[in-house]
């Protein structure tokens, strides 16, 4: 069996912060999303590949070298050119060979151990499923009906979900299923894992489910990104920074090297402050602030502010601010 982490998307729902940074490499606490995934994948001892695109290849190369894994790069530079997950899997088979595959979405944060997941794998397709507890939320995903651990119904993004149990981005697929990808794509089917799983089920392929609880995050929106930060940031990670004696840090936080916390500022809880940021006479909580951003005289709550921004005299709540923006009120 081989492992492939799918990171070939362009994350348009999180633009502008993902215009130049792949979603999988966004920080969640003191690690990136992909670091969190890799820690779980390394426990398996399997051969690992990361599937990405030509546009983000240079971003992934240092990461791949750090972890000692291989990149598979699709020759696309724009959203409209991308192969999609099933198309990318076809390319992976062509380059690496037919095998059983553990397939993991690169924007997928989950609580279970992959070693536990693989212990349940017996050569039949196995999918990880999670109860989101809300029919409206379930509409965004592939909805699963189970009989024991056997999948008896699967519908991708249903208008009327039959349950709140959904398929997450972790699949174990045997070689005799992977070989069907060509036929699936040649017949013009939709290029997404959920539709492929539904197609397999209709063909009579037996599919099993691994059910887990605790937490699962599909980092597809600012809200899910911030919620993941709150769940996974358990303790503070503070590097070499400058802090005023009148400022206060409320853990847990991540504050990167070169940041300055000046005046009467309050940082935290659940704040990520990037390299060389300046926070002066401001309150920042439940928020992610990327490097080289300056915030003065402002209150920032449940917001994401990209790199090299300047925010003055503002109260920002539930906001997403693109890089290099300058926003201020008054003098």
C-alpha cells in the first residue's frame, strides 16, 4: 500500500489568503495543516506521496524534503485547468504504479490514528465517516447510510440528506478498485471522490466505513480554519519577541519570531501572530495574523488578516483581509 496526500487544489473559497500559499501549508497552531497530517501518516510506515500542481510546486518542495516524501506534480497553473482528485489519482497510478492506496485530502484535520484506520482495512474499500450532527451542514458533503459498518447508501451533496453521517477525506482503496478509475473517467463521470464512491456502490462494490468522533475539520472556509485553530492549539508557542510591560498575553497563542507587542495590547486566547508583526494598543483574539502585518489601535476578533497589511483604529469581527491591504479609520 502507498499513501497519497491530495494537495492539488487552488482553495478559491479561502482567497485571497490562498492565492499564493497552498491551503495545506496554512498554519494551524505552531504547525501547518500538512504537518498535522504528516505526523499521523508517518506512523503507518508506508511510502508517501504528495500530489500538487505546477503553480504550488515550489512551495511544496522544501516541505517534501523536510519530511523525506515524494511530490507528484500535475502540469496545471490555474483553477480551471486542474485535474481534480480522480484525475490526479489516474496520474499517480501512471507514475507510481497500481497498488492499494491510502488517500488523504490535504486540507483534512481529523482526530483518529491512521494505524487504527488501517487495522480495519481488509482489502475492501474503506472510508472514514463522521457525524456532523446538522442536516444543513451535511448537504455540503457525501452523506452515508450504514448497516453496521457496511455502507448501504451514499449520496454526494444531497438536497435532502438521509443522515448527518458524512464521508471525510480519508479513503483506503484496493488496486482492483483503483484500476476502475479509467473506466469511471472515460464515461464522463464527475471528478470528485464522493461521486466515485457512489458509482462504486451502484456497481455492487462492497464498501466499509470507519466511524470516528472527537473532531474533524475540512478547512474550506474561514470559520472552519479558525475552529481548527481553537481545537488544535493546546499550549502557547512564543518565539523571540518584544513585548511591552503593559501588554498581556492570554494563552494559548502562537507568536512568531520578531513580533512586537507594544503599548497596552492584549493578545489571545487563540491567536496566531506571524513573523515581524507589530501589535500596538490593540486586542487580538480568535484570529490569525500573517507575517509583517501592523495593527494599531484596533480590536480584532475571529478574523484572518493576510501578510503585510496595515490596520489602524478599527474593530474587525469575522473578517477576511487580503495581503498588502491598508485599512484605517480617522487619523
